[in-house]
C-alpha cells in the first residue's frame, strides 16, 4: 500500500469524543470555553498541513523527504533531522532551480482533492467559519470545500496581495469571506518555502513585525481567538509571531 494512502487511512480512524476529552484533565473545560467563544463569533481557524493530509497532500517534511529521494539531493535529510526546514528547502531549491515551482505545483494541485474520498466532518469547517480563515497550506482544499459547501468561490489573499492591510481588515470587518494563505498559493505559483523567501516575508536577521505578513498576523492573533487545526506548531518563523502575540495576551486553542 502507498505510504501516503496508508497514513491517510490511519488519520481517518475514528476517535470518540469521550476518548478525546479524556486525553487531558482540562480538555472538557477547554472545549466548553471554545464553544462559548465560537458562539460569540470571535474564533478564527488556523489550518495547517495536517488538515490537507486527510485529502492525500504531504506535510512539509514529507514533501522535502520525498523530493530529496526522488532527485537524489544530499543534505536535505540532515537538515530535517536538525529541524532546519528552511535550509532543507533551500538545498532542494539549489538542486532543482526554477523547476522547484513546477514540483510544488504538481504536488499541491487539485488532483489529490478530486481523487480523494469525501470527508463530511472536515466540510464542517466552512460551515462554521465563513468570515476569516488562516492557512499556511499551498493547496486549494479550503477553496474547494468552501465552493462545495457554501456555493461560492472564496478568493485567497497571499503575501504578495497583503500589502494593503487596512483593506483586508475592512473586508473582514464587513463580514466578507476572506482566506489568508500566509505562505502562498499553488494557483498563483507563489510560495514562501526557502530561507530567502522566509527572510523576505518575516525579516532576515530577526522577526520584523513591521512587514505586512507578520504585522497582519499579529493583529489577528491579538484581536481574535485562534483555533489551530492540523498545525504541528514546530519552531519556525510563524511560531515566533504566535509566541510574541501570546506574550502580549493572545488566546488560542
């Protein structure tokens, strides 16, 4: 059996609500608190690669490992083991050059979604949250789910179109459906993937909260309650923004 399909089946194994609540002694109270905040419409979902993995898409680490093996790229696995994922991506970029965008486009295109089984429980995302959704995923799973469930197309905002932050905030304040794809989009072939791309987006030597993306993300983190779905929250640039916002008083689940 294909490893990705096998992982997909494992991830879809049902877990009862009771078992989930018993994983930690405060899960029940946290869940009740989350529901209370959702009813007040202050919760924003932050969707990570674990969500799209249900439709067959690879996580960032899996993608790096698969491509390093496919193109015989040395140094990628060592960088991954050291949790230097940007470095691993940069090594892959040196090997593939401009072809890396083609590989990303082929890997995260809509074919996996179209050939996957339906997941009604995941479709609830776009029923519950229709105003603002944040994601670091390149794929179009959220857009496809939104079109299927809500009958309309949601136009994503990417780093290149996040220059007018005040306009985005007005869209959100007016209740317009807004999908922020923080690290790019497969359809526009815009990707924040390598170390150079992360430096441009988040700051080269330290986190620069004056840059459009971290500034916008910080504003959302401080004004809303964030529900992380399928996010590993391992050490990366985005996590530094989240940690800084937590120091300033942000709330997340």
